[in-house]
C-alpha cells in the first residue's frame, strides 16, 4: 500500500473526515488486515484563506508547495489537498513542487461523467463558485455547470465560512441551502448538486436534499484509496 499524504487544516473539519474515512474504509476493505500509512501537513487556515482573498496566488502556491515537499520527504506517494478552494493554485503547486497531486475537481468530473449527468449545480466557497478551477474539467467534458445567483452565492459563502468551517451545523442553514437547490432544480433543471466545499457534507447529503448530492469528499477519498491500494487490479471495491 502506498503512503498517503494530505495537506490539511483548510479547514480542520474536513481534514478530520479525510483521516477518519481513509482509515475506516481501508480497514473494512482489507477485512481488518491493514490501515494506511498516512502523514498530514496541516497549514495555517487563516494565512491560506487570507492569501486567497487577497489574490496572492504566487505566495499561496509557494506555501502549499512547501507542504507538498514535506510530504514527499516523509515518503508519501499519493498526495492531495483536502480543500476545493486551494485548487485555485493547483497547477502552480505542481510546477513548483514537481509532484502530481490527486485533484478533487478531476475526481468529481469523472464521477459526473460516469453517471451520465449533463447539468449540475455547484455549491462551495465564493471562489469555488465564481472561479474556473472546479468547473473547467466539467466544461471540457461537455457538462453544464450552474451556480447560484449573486445573492445566493453570498449567503452560501457566509454560512460556509462562519459556520461549517467551525463545525457548526444548523437546521436553519440546511433549510436555506435546500431552498437554493430547489430553485436551481426548478428553474435551471439541474440533475445533481456538487458539494464543492469539503465542509458541505457536514450539512447536505442525498437523504436530506431533493437532488442527488455529489459529495466531493467521498468521491475524492475513493480516488485516494484506489491509488493507494490499487483496488481495481486486486478486485477490491471502495463501496
């Protein structure tokens, strides 16, 4: 099994999900025979977030590439970010570090294509919704990507930053988000909604939402397991 390296802390809640799920799923898949060797480089979320907000992308890429180098030095072979927003400098990190990373947007795109979905909604931080890094693979694959209205985007971004990033989950927020998703389904005819922020699964899932939820954390974790274990070659399954 290949050693997994995670750049965590952006935010802490999603990092916990990655750590717990990678351990529990691999343990189950191997019938209790193994759990993964794993290392986490946890960044200063406030520093990273401020660099995104201030569009200091070169500085952000340098910061994250340094973390990638630390993971590589520790023997990690399967390396990834644990936040969708940090993919805003994904290409720069690869150039600076000389290491391939397991992309959240690419993994999500593969899942959408495999399900035959042609039009999806996208929720996430303001950057994930308004920038191209989460959309470009989908658009290249011929998938239409719909984002909320400007007012709705502001609300979603506020709730993510002030609640979900801190592990706060409110029924009132679930109601607000479901209202947005319902409108997008009725007016934009979305077939599914991408949970493009890795904290959104704390709030939303296909059991409490009227359209299919494509959980970027779940999808990405399955991809990490595939690469670490090589389950396709061994006839294993991530489900």
